[in-house]
C-alpha cells in the first residue's frame, strides 16, 4: 500500500515565476492538507481540500491556490514566487470522519528553492 | 490563541536515559494532540496522539502526559536510543481541521 506521494522532490525557480506541486493521497483517504515548512521551523497550515473544495485555509495569501481532483489527488499552485516562499512543502492525507479528528499521514515533501 | 509553545529547542540525552519534551497551548478548542517525529529530508510521521479525555497514553517506550487544567502536555521517551535522534513536533488540532504545530525539538541521543 503506497503512502502519500509528492512530486517533484526538488524544484528551483526564480522570483516571479509560478510553480505547481502535486500530491497523491494514501489509498482510501479522501482529504488532503498542504503545509509549508521553513527551515528549522514547524509546518504551517496552508489549506485543506475535501470533496474537491477548499474547506479550510490558513494565513496564506491568494498567491497560494490549490485543487483536488475526483481521484482525491491534489495540486498546490504558487504564483509570483518570492524568496520567502523557499521551503519544504508537505502534503498530508487523511480520511474524513464526521465529529472526529483523524490522523494525517505526510508525504516526503517537495523542497522548493526560489532564487 | 492559536499558538503551541514547545520546549526545549534542542535536547541531548545519553543512551538509555529519559527524553522529555514539553508543550503548552492556548486554544481551549483543541481536542487532539499529536506528536510527530521527523528525520532529515523526510516528512513528519505520527508517533503518538492523545485526546483531552485522558491524562496519559503509553505506546511502547513513548508516553504522552496531558494536563488539561494547565493546558500542557509532554512526550516522554524511555530508554532513549540513538535511532530516536530526530526532530519532534507537538501539535494541537481542532474542529477546523487544521493542525497548529510547535516549533520543534531537535533530540540527540549520545551513545
């Protein structure tokens, strides 16, 4: 059973460019969350997708957008890249169950470097 | 209100000793408190989690102690091993589906 997979592993972009990161959730999971982890810090919640809609969003600008597909996979898009966007981007999947907080399984992340 | 404060920032423990990491939270709406372990170059992996209706949960060498009135919880690693060397994160989760994370503790177990 494959866990959460993310692509690409590493990415180098320049300021002002746009980037798309991809995530495939763990088999059986229907919910995908995205986190940004700066070097030496804890992950910061970007947003969560469920039933192909953004259900909850953290304190990130509109330059950060996402999408969830019918097969539950997800994309994170970042426009107009800034140097400060350099970070490890983590995708986490979980199974949505009403009235219960469920374990999130994390992928290995995509290391984005903005020059 | 959303913060989770974690301490210490780094910790060195002798092999066989007890590693203790502490977290404090402010948001009383949190109802899920996980601990994650992260190795360099890897994503975080769930180690153990607790809900506020219990004061302690033990899984193998790992124990969470939870003090609801003080809004604090801690991770104890018994008989610490070199393979436990990693960064540990505590977090709080609420019905808004997001996890709020601590800043992390880099744990080094000396052989």
